[in-house]
C-alpha cells in the first residue's frame, strides 16, 4: 500500500526507533511480535512495514546500547528467536521521546504511535501528551499569527505564514479529535473494569 509506505518513510528512521523502544518498554519482545504491535497501531497503513525494517532497527538499537537481546529457544513448530529488552539508556530515550513537544515534528504517524505506545506500555497518559502538544501548537500559532499581522511584510512571505497558520489550525483540530478518542477510550476502559 503506497500510503503506508509514505507514512513510514516520511518521518525517517529515528521515529521508528523511538516507537520500537516504546513498544519494548511494556515488556521484552521478539521482532515479529514488535512488527505485529506496530501494524496493529497503524491499522491498514502498517501493512507496508516489512519485517526486515524491524530487525534492522533492532540491530541499530542494540549497537547503540539502547536494547539488549537474549536467545530464546523456539517451540517444535517455531524457530529459535531473539528476545529484546530495553537498557537503562533505552528507557531514558523513551522518556525523552514521550516528553518531546516540538511541532510539526512529530509527524502525524509518529504522534499516533507515540500515543499508542504510551498507552500500551502505561508510560504516560495519552491525553496528557495531547495536551502538551496542543500547548506547543498554540504557542506556534500565536507566533505565526503575530508575524502575519506585520504590515510591512513581503506578500510572498505572507503567503508562507498563511500556510503555516492554516496547517497549525488543522493540527489543533486533529489534536482535539485525538483527545476526544483517548478520553472516551479511557472512560470505556474504566467502566469495563468497574
């Protein structure tokens, strides 16, 4: 699926690494299991992700000292595999990634996976992450609107600022939708647990 490929390659390798680390924060896992978790989090867009990408990412993370791996014997009908777990440095990187609020980074795919990973591993409240992003987007929107009001501005620059303002407004609407969904999901889970 072309759209899934674009989503996964747009943000670059770094956010895929961060998502893999966050998925490992919940519990140690092997590569195929991580791929399944990420595909479930992305829905149809995750179909473009190949298993090789996960294993290459895990190798890079191990080389960087962010994960460790141990050999685990397979079942009679399954091959042996490696189970990956976070190192303390990996745990620190996950915490830093979750706290990051720069915008327009993360892109929508990365931010979605950040919310899913934070909820799945119980690392952070997704609604709190949305709120932090909203505050950052609002700050940037105020700055862009202030700059757009500059009377002596070149019309070409004004056009760029108009685009920035429109993009930030759309991002705010999407963040509102994220907050509604995660709030409702939390409410539903609480009712089910009661």
